[in-house]
C-alpha cells in the first residue's frame, strides 16, 4: 500500500487523462463509449421461416443436381481377392500369396450394365488398409523423392531406411508397400487399351518426384512388401508409385490405375486379366477393381446429393412447421408480459 | 534503543519534532545552507571534536553501536553549536497506525513522542519546506507495510467456475486419450505387414504388438498432445485481454460515470472482476459519504435557546408535504452561500446578533466555533481565498460558519519553544465584537487540545485570551455534553434539548457547544497531571482521557449546531433501479434507528409498501435491565430478546415469502442487536431472515461491527458453512439454495476498507474522505449513482460477454478436437494427426482468435439506456443464466453434432474420384477441406451468437477466414528446402481445381449450423430470455440515440422529482431523537484501531499532523 498520492486534492490531478468532451463521433470516442454503430439482428419468426425456406430452395435443387450427376456415373465394382484364389488354396490364403511358385494369374468377367462413355477410369480399391496409420504416413522422405540420394538424412523412413550402406531410393514403408496388382482388359476379341499416363496429380509429378531420381536399389531387401519399380525410369514417371504415395485418408480407399479411352456398350463383357500379386490377405483386407465413368462432380457419390436433399427438405419442413405454429399460435412479439418479472407477478 | 543509523530505505517512517520537542536542536546541514549563520572555523573544529567524542561514546557502549553514515546532515547540534547525542526509546514495530509511544532523551531530558510526531511511510511533505527527523522503522517494519500484508486477491466467481469447466475438459481429454490408447493397444498386430510393427528399430516400441501395455502408455502420451487443443489455453489470455480493455477503455472512460465537478472518472483498479459486477446480489453500503455527499453544510443552530436558520431540509419538506402543509421558503437574495455553509438568518448575519437577546451567548458560540477545532488554514489570509484543511468535513463546516458570522480564523501558528507547554496561537479576526463594524485581530493562545475520539465523543480546547483569561471550549455529542453541564440554567438546557430533537428528526447532524472559565490555579495543577499523562509510556490514551475527565465538567451550555449531510445526487433513483434489478441493499450507518429509517425512506430504500421488521435494543424491557447494570445479565437478556425477535420475524417473513404476492421485506436492526444476532447460535437465523429482505438497514453500527459484518459477508459467500446448530431439514434447504451469492461493498472512508476487501467486489467512492477506500477497492467511482451504470451496464455487459467468450471458446476447441478424435478411430488409433501441425497450432492463435475478442468487447444485447430502463434484466446475471452447466451442455451437444458433420461429410469424399479426370483425394486433401469447413463454420457460428454486429465483427470474421485462405495459399504454395514432409504441397490448389470442394464448402457449414439455428429459433420463440423480449420491443428504436438522451426515458422523473417523490413516502411517526453523533470516518478508524481492528491510515489525516506545520527540528547523530 503506497500512499504517495498525497491528499485528496491530487485525486483531481490524477485524472487529467480525460480531456473535455472529445468529438462525439470519433471512432475512438464511439469505441470507448461503446456506441459503435451496429446492426442488431433479431431472430424474428419471419426471419427464421424465411431463412429455412431459403435454405430449402438452395439445397433441394442442389441435391437433385448432384444426385443426377452421381446417377449418370456408371460404376462397376468387382471384388476379386477371394475369387482369384484357386479353390483348394482358399483355406490358406497366406500360403497362396507368399508362395512365388503359385501362379497369380486370374481372369475376371465384368458385364457392363449401361453404356459407358470414355474415358472410363480404372481404380483399385483396398479396404481395411491403414494408409493413414501414423507409422505409415511419416515413413517417407520427400527430399529424397525429389532430389535423390544426396546427403539427406533418411531417418524419417524408418523402419525401411537403407539397404546396405546406401539409403533405399525411394525409402520408407509407403514406397516399400507399393501396390503391384496389374490389370489387362479386353472386350470380345479386341484388347482395350489402358492409358496409364497422367493418373497422378500434376503437382505431384512435377514438384514432388524428381526427374532424375532412379529407384536403383529398390526392393533389394530380404522382405518384399509390394511391387518393384523399373530402375531405369525416373520417379517422376512412375505414376503408380506417385498415386500410391498420396496416402489415403481412410482405411478404405480407391486409387486410380489407368483409363480406358474407348466407349463400352451396355451388356458388353469385359475380360480382365489380372496378376493378383498384392498381399491383402494377411490382414483381412479386400481388393476391388472399379471401373467408373466420371461426371462434372467426379465419380459416383450419392452421399452428397442425398445429404443436400435431406437438409433442403428438412429446412422446408421446419419452415412449414414454424409457419403453421406462427399462424395458429403466434407469440406476441416483443410483449413485455413475457418477461420473467412480469410473468412472475401475473401468475401470482 | 539508540537512534538507529541503519540503512535508509526508500520510504522509511520518521518521527519528527514538533513544538514539544527541543526546538534548540538543529542540524548542521541546515545551518550550512543558511549562509548567514555559518559557524566560524573554531566552532567547526569544536563540532568535529564533539562529534568524534560522541561517536566514541557510541562505539564504546555495550553492545557497541556502529554509526555507518557520518555526515553533516546527520549531526545533531543545539543552539550553541554543540554536537549532541540523543536517544530514542520506542515501541517495537507493529501495525497499529494510530498509536505510537516513545521518548526522545536529550541532555537528560525526556520528551514524549506520540503518534502526532510520527510520519508514516509514503506521506508527502506539505506546508513546510523541510522536516528534520529520525528514522524509526524502515522497509517491512514500517507500520504501513505491516498493515499492508494481507490484501486479498480476488477472482471472479465466473472465473472460478471456469476453472471447473477446464477441469471437466481435462477429464474429457483423459477419457478420450484412454479410449484411443486402449484402441491402439488392441489394434497393433503384426498382420499389418506394411506397417512393420514388429521391427526392432529404435523408436519402434510405440507400436510393438509384443508389448501392448507399452503401446497403451506411449499412445496415451501421443494422444494427450494430439487432443491438447481441447484445453483452451488461449482462453485465459483472451479473457485477460478483453477484461483489460473493458476496464481501462470502457469503465474508466465512460462519460456516464465521469464526475465533472471533481474531474473524477470511474477507475477500475483491477480488471479481474468486471463480470462479477454483472452478478451482484447484495450491496453493502456505508452511509456517510456514500449515500450522502459528506459535504457538511452548516444549516441551523440553536443559541441560548433560540433557533436560528431558515433552511428546510428535504426530510422536513417531505414530512410537510405529507401533512399537506406548504412550506414557504424565503431565500433572501443576499444570503451568503458557500461550500460548507448553507445558512441564512438576518438575525445573526453581519453583526446583527448584537441585537439579539443574548449577544454574549452568541459571541461565545462563535468563538467556540472559531477556536475549538483542529483545522488548519491554507492559502491567503482573506476570507474569500482561505482554504481549511480539516480531518472531518463537519469541522470545516463549523469553522466556515464562524468565518461567515464574523469570526474569521485565519492563522495558525506554533511557536518554537523548548518547553512542553508550548502555546499554539490561533488568530481570529473578529468583527462587531466591541461595537458594530469594528474589526480586530485577536490571537488566542491554545494551551491544550483534548482531542476527539469515539469514546470521548467530544473535543475540548483550553485557550488563553489576550487578556489572560483562561477558557475551556468544548463541543461534542449531546449525551456527553449534557452529562457534564453545570447545574442550573435548566430552561436553556430543556429548550436546547428540544431543538436537538427537532434537528435530529430533520436528518441533521448535531453538536452541542459548551464552555467553562478556568481559574489559573486550577488550570496549573490540572496541566501538570496532563503533562504527566502525556509523557507516560504506557496507557497514554487512557490516562489522557482520565485527565481530560477532570477538567471537562461544570460546563455552561452555549447552544448547538446542526449540520446537513445531503443525499448525493441521484441516490434515490439509483437505489430504486438497483432494487428493481433484484439487488438487495444493506445500509450500515452509525445513526440512530429513527434517523436511519428516515434516511432509508429518503433514499428510496424503504417505502411504505414494504413490510418492515425492526429489531431494536431501545425497548423498555431492555432499558429496564440495562438500568440494573449487571453486564452479564444484560448480555443474557439481550440475547434472549434478540432471539425472540428474530424468531418471530422469521416466522412472519416465511409466511410472506411462501405466498408469492407478499410484500417486499425490509429489516432494520440496530448495532447492539446485530452484535448479539451475529452470535454463532443466532447467525443462521439472522442470515435466513436478512437474505430474504430486499433492504436491510443496520443502524448504530460501530466501526467494529462494520468489521464484524465482514464475517457476515463471508457467511453469505459460503452459505453452507453455516449449517451448524440448525435443523437438518433447514440445512438441506440452505444447501439447495447454496448457489454462491455475490456481494458488493461500497464505501468511501477508511472505516469501510475491511468491508470493501471482504466482499466479492469492493467499490470505493473517490470522494472527500480521501483515498483509503479507493486504495482498497476494486472499482472506484465518484458518486453513488454511478453504481447503476457500473452494475447494470458495464457489469451486465461484461458478464454477458465473458460468458459468450467462454462458452464459445469451449465450443470451438471441442468441435475442433472432436473431429480429430473421430479420425483416430479410422486411423488405427495410431495418433496420426488429421490436421497439419501448423493448422492445429494456428487454429486458436490466428484463425479463430480475433472475432471472439471482438465479441468480448463489443457485444451488446440491449443498449445501455435500456439496460437501465429495464433493470430487471440484471437478474439474469444474478441467476447466472448464461453460464450454467446446462448452457455448457447445450454447447457441448452442438459441438459433438458439428464435429460429426465435419468429419463424416468431408471424409465421405475420399472414396471416389473427385474431379472429372477421375483423380482421388489423399489424406491431406481431405484434412485441409475439413479444416477449411471448421474454420468457416466456427467463425460463422460466432456471428450467430452476436447480439449486435458492428463493422469490426465483419472485419474480424471475414479477416479470420481470409487469413486461413491466405495462409494455406502460401503454405501449400511453397516447398521449403528443409528436410520435412511436404504433405501440404499444392493441396489447396488441387482442392480448388475441383468443383466438389466448393460444394462441400457450401453444404457442410450449412449442415453444421442448421441445428444451432433451429435451436436458436425455437429458444427465442418459445423460451425467450428477458433481454430478447426487450430487444424485440425496441427493435425499431433509433440506434443512434445516445445514452444520455435515453437516460431520461429511463427514469421519466428528474432526480429532483424522484427524490421528492421518495420523501413524500416517509413514515408518519415523527422521531423523538436527536440526530447524529460526530460521525466521522476519520475518527472511526481511530476508534477501530484502538480496538485492534484493521483500519488503515489516511496519509493526509490533518488532525494528526496539525502540529507539524511549524519548523520542527530534530536530528540524529
């Protein structure tokens, strides 16, 4: 407690900070007097009803449009991981997939339900595959992918860091486990050409994977997780790898394999010759092949359309309910009798 | 104890010399500065020798005293230029500010040192150029520091509740982490070959399925860091910032709380308690200086049985109005009107008193006013320019009155004299004494001052007229003066007694004046005793009182004065407003019960519609017991009586508040009864009764009891602590009601300090009583009426704003963290971040920080004028409507809902191709999209809680969203040369190249806010808050109408009208009692200190330093 403010007369001197009345409309004055111009939105029944109505009017058409886009997409999904195992080996899937001597060749016949317009996108889908696991996500080295060996530390690639003295290029779990099933398509007698270029995002190709980085010592270790890479192709051209390395968000994901650039007619039967190399059996994963056309919104996605349709309809309904309530049993708007103190006194 | 030479702290405490201490001593440095008196070289050598000799004496004493600071300023010399060694004996350091006992021993003479010679730490030098003194206490041993030990630090109730919320969040955090960690321990399995879980490399233990417990532990820690965003760390910083601006910019700068006359704005001394102001339920108010102006004005007087003064007090006017009489007020045009003097009577003014029937009485009356006081004149010695420094405004008013009657006290002088019986001179310019128009300066020699204290209730002065006559003048409370009057003259006594009662019932403060001629022999013998008492080391105060008792008898009554203490402007209206706001008001006053009731009526605290419970000790039964004089018996009887009264009142009160329409209740209790009612066995009953009363008036409260009320305050703070001695049933009902009540104390004087510190919120009136209350307070305002602004406007807004800020913070962090939590389930419980590190860190700091602060500063539900027009709105704060667990639960529900929407709506996009080229999104694309949705939604949600949206809201909300986009454009646009993952590279551009992103950005926020909107609509429609109805009622009001303008709408009545309205409701019974004692807080604090109650000093306590004005000298060697 310091009593240095002397006498009562200094109380006045202390507060010279307050000047006379400042300009009444200065922003600072308004701020200090808490008088800033403001709009005061009041949620009246009319606003509530109108807002819901408006939302209904926006989202019902939006839902319809997107649903239509989604419906225009033709999608063929074929799960092949079980079917491709020979009957006798189905009880021991692991043996099948780990034994190199067993042929992994497999044929699938897909019937086209509706005519499909080119381009038809080929995806492989993996379920129960945790590409988003923490250990997995961080097991890569972006510097190495772009610049090659150099003197980069590859410690982030653990546990697949190096082979011998040299770091593996590309190192890390993600690259190591690259997907290596292959698909060949034919319709009738003619083979369907699969365009496997330009399946990765351009930014990945151009800026994340180096043009002169070659996977010279890839998959040389005792354990082989997935596919091998052509040591003579630079990483920027290994689009399979690039696609694979853009890790998926959820344990079920699709990755683009290629494009068929021919139209398919309804009821065509497509023969898929596939090499069932990739081990999804040990962890109970599923492998699916997806053929899909595309709309302006992308692939088949009913969820979005249904969701907007639902929200739109719900808004409409609520607005109608509110409207009915408002008409039948309106609350006197801004009636002082509804304040708690008036209620109390009137109820007694 | 030899005068210490220890180090000089920056603010030590001194004893200084005054007239009673040797005036021949001087110090060398002063003489040196005074060139004319420079000692010659011979003297200097002698001085040096003497100094050396005295130092030798010091050093050779046992134990040796080492003087560490020998310089000329520290050499004490007497008039003959001899260096001297002095010794100071004094008490040990203690915290009693108003006592000090010590002796200065010099040349074998013992001089008493009393509090009058003590200069407390922090005092500033006035009225004199320098002071010579001896340091007695330094640093933490100073009295002021020892008093300043326990300043309570206050935190607002809301903040304490916030702590609980944070604890709940911590619990939630641990639950979430536990779930995640268990999940992780179950998940890890070597079958996920692509994860290499069983590899034995460094750091691989985190997911090693061979040791699942370790996996559990490590994942637990990972998840704690991952989910730590659920704890709103930035909340405290933001709240501090908001509160700081609220207090420094809004409260301190509010022109509605700025008092132009004294140039005093409101002052928030702490920024901790802004929102506490919005929840106050009990106000404890001091009366003098708080409800009243403490601007004492000499209003009436009674001299020799004749009433003078034509003024009419407001209370009188009210009484007259009720009885239908009209009071003619004839204010003569030439009436003297100045501060402290509101008196006009042609019979007395301008010497006209000479023609009155008893001019001698008048003369003595005026002289008594001019002489018997401890006032100091300051400034020019002309009647217009002089200023009086007085310990209490009453005294100043009396001296000013004397001045206006022609007895102008213009100079006060203390002579240097070695002797103890130093005369102090008071110079009075007397007009019209000998004959009309003659002005003469008369010096009166003041021989003794018998000071005022609360036990004596009187003050006397022994003075010697120029012609040698010795007269004792005495003024004091009527009871003590009447006891000491000489026999005879019963007529005047009786008439004056009637006048006193009349004054008292008009709400005036009265004092009786008396005098006595002293025979020189009688005086001399008495004076010796007096000196003895004065220099005694032990029990000095008591001995002085006893000595004073010896001479203060056989007095002759001159008359009485009546001083008006006006109600402050706007007090009745303010109290009315506060009452409507559901605030219960306690007034603590030293007045008598009738006066207190009158004041209660005058300031609208009580009206005739209220049911009054009066618990008084002035009943016949009690008086009867009291007359028998057995203390134990009195105490027992009083306790019984109080118990009986309390019980009956309580029963009656309960019958009232069981019926809803019952009248409001008021309790009037006097100090004595309060003392007994505060007894632990009765306290619960008192509490129960008083908490249900809308107004409580405690009268006859001594400062000590004011301090006791603190206990009571604390009791209100913690209801349930009081359950002892009470029926179990009652206890549960008490506990049920147990929501903490928030109390506010308001006062202006030093005696209110403890009360101010004890309450949740302390408000000081920065008024005439000085700074003590302000120093102890949390908020200081210039006028009581600003309390309405402080509570109803600033407090309510702060409360609303802080509630919004807290709940919003809770919401936004919970929402954000929950999305992360849902992701954990789909990422194998691995603790993978859904969002990039930078997103997570900047979420609270940049993308959602500013808008909520803007809301904390600008949000207003209804304008300030409406807040005051509908004080009932304040009750929402008292009931803590906006920060209940229910409110938090609703927010939690919506954040749960929203986080599910964010996560599942956005992650559903990850499966199929998302552009016309069939390419799919990866983890970082999805998370960036989700984060964008979260930022947009959370910011939009903020706009939904705003009641008023200024341009700054738009700027900050828009700015925050924009900041996110700018950030992500830059962040994903560059790739750094550092060795890190470039996950985010180009992500936003990839997203923006798809239509899907834009549609999601439209759909997800709408879907997320959809439920909130329904909730708000339904709540407003069917369960509107009060403020919402007021908003609706005044929706079309001109928003630009300034508060000042609307203020009048607020109370339709002008303050004057409101007051007269209040006065017209005064009770019908007429008081039979005289009014006020000499009720000055300054004295009360003195009294309190004597009783060992903490009551800090006032640095400018003038009475204390009345004697300091001369050129005191003391030194130390």
